[in-house]
C-alpha cells in the first residue's frame, strides 16, 4: 500500500492539489503513524503564511517547509470516517466491522472523498469515481422520510453506492444529499454542482432505539430554543416522520446562469487545539484562548462560545466534545465559529453521556458563571463588561424556555426535567457583575 496521498482544497470554485500527506511508519499504525505534510511549491508561493481557507488547517499555515507530526494531525482526523459512516465503509471495503486503527489508512483513502468542508483526499475522490456504475437517481422527500433508517438499505438494494455520502461522523445513520431544481434529492457525490440548488445532511431515526429516536425528534425543537436564546443558528431543522433534514452551512449555491457551489473550510475544535486520536479532552479555557487568537472577531466569537456552553448546560446537551463545535475559514481571510450544530438533549441518552469539555475551575456539573467570566477574561485578555452584558441578556429568554417548550409541544415530563435548571441559570446570569 502506498504511504502517500494528496490533499485537495476547493478554492475559487474548483478543486486544487495543494499538499501531500506522507507516512513515515507502516499504514498499519493508523492514526498513530508518524507523518509529514508538504504544501506544493506553487500553492506555497501564491498563498504563503495564510491560515484561512487556503490552508489545510489553521495550525498549518501555508509554507514552503514540510511539517512533521508524531500522529495524524487533527484536521486529518476530521476527514477520517467515524461512527455509522465508518461501519458502512468497512463493509464496502470488505474489512471486519471490528477493524481498529489498522484500517484507518484504507478508510482515509476511500472515505475522505466528499467530506464536510473544503478539503478532500484526491485518491479517495478517484476511488469513489471508480464506483459510479449507475445514473444519478433522485428521490422525493416523502420517499426518504417514510423509510427512515431503511432508506440506506433501499439505496444499496438498487445498486446505489452510498459510501461517498455517508462519511459523516456520529451515532445516527446520516447521509449527505443534494437537491435539484425539481425538488428531488440525490446522493451528494452523484449530482453535479451545476444542477444543485441546496445541500442537506439527513439524520435518520433508529427503529430499535426509542430513546435515540426521541432525542432526534427533540433536536429540531432544541434548535428553535437556541434561536430564542440568541445563538447563531443557520436555519430551522425540518423533522419529517423518521428523518431530520438539516440544511448544510459549509455549502452555498450561488445564483448565476448555472449554479456555482461554494465550499467553506470547516475545522473541529480538536484540530484547532491540536488534538489527535480518539477520546481526547479539551478545556473551555484552552478553547477560548485559541479562539481569541484565531478568530477575526475575538469578542463576538467568545461571547457566542459562552452562550453555547450556557445553553448546553441548561438544555442537557452533554455531548460537547471537540468535534461538535467547529470554526469556518473563508477565502477572504475571515475565521470564526460555524453556526450551531448537533445541539440536542443528549442527557436523555441511556448510556449516560458525560459533559467532557469543562472549565478549569468551578465546573462540577453546573458551572459558576461568574467564575467562568473571570476565567475567560484571564485567558483572552478581553474586557468583562461586554461579556457580562451579553450573558445578562440571556437571562430573560432563558427563564422563558419552559413556556417555549410547552408552545413547541414538548412532553410535560421533559419540560419538568429542565425547568429548574433553566430558572437557576437565568438567576445566575441576571446576578452577574463585571467588577
């Protein structure tokens, strides 16, 4: 097996070779293999020192020098299929469903063909193209929503290759779908850009998991609650029977004589904070310090990040690991948080998912928000005054969340579970001082 692959970025509306990724160690070591990355000379000369969309990662600015790493960099881990997408691809590659890191290289070279963001592996794209044995087939929203999780099986039975549209990380079955002007949905990798009018991530219910299905049902409601709290939300989510339709924000169809698709760089907090592997831990303090340096508008970004953590605590989104928040990097140099995603009451999960990203101090379940403000100003150097003012503005809508849940037809049992937490946090926020 070749120990080298090539990274492509989507820039100025086209895919371009920009760097090579090479292993020093055998591929069997997977993500723990020593490696180096080298930008192409032409790309380096044209975009030297840039960290925006022209770079493969914020921590890997464009340079003429090669960069060595002891493990795969975080942005490569973002490209590696995990969860349901990993299992689907293992089946396609005729590998054991229990294959560990020894399968990582094979999965990368096949699964990083059509990822979220603007970065892909050239060899993965070529592999996917070799599997295109059928004409693109469109499906109505009704057909997708009715079948739910069995829709992926339906596609496979009809000879449609889904691995190129299932490389999304997470526990629920997901597909990346693209919609054309007639309203039909296609596997994302099958529909040419010039025919696209919208791009979707679709999560499917799990027929044998009532708890997971309830969480999926509530995710669209929780996003409405996030909007009420003033968080940066892209669009409302659309729950249709057994499928949740989520409009993608890493793609944009730009109107012209024929559709032009913009693809925006997306990078997880794990990558931004230079974490690799699995089970990595971050602290909010570390994240805030990094965001304040990396983002174009530090104050606005930190306020948004704090609001999201407050919302996570209030509404039980305990699954706050470093891949459930990301930054976007634009070609014009702008860097900031993406809109909110994967915001759901994961505290209801029967596995008891713990809140993994915490504050360094005063965070034993329910953070002390006055202490949090002090910690943030210490690591970022930002003034506490605008931060406190922004957080105090959340107090009133926070206190109204139980009523909003009722309006949105949330079960009384669920409302009761979150009522006291919302009221407690609202009181804390109202009492904040910036002295």
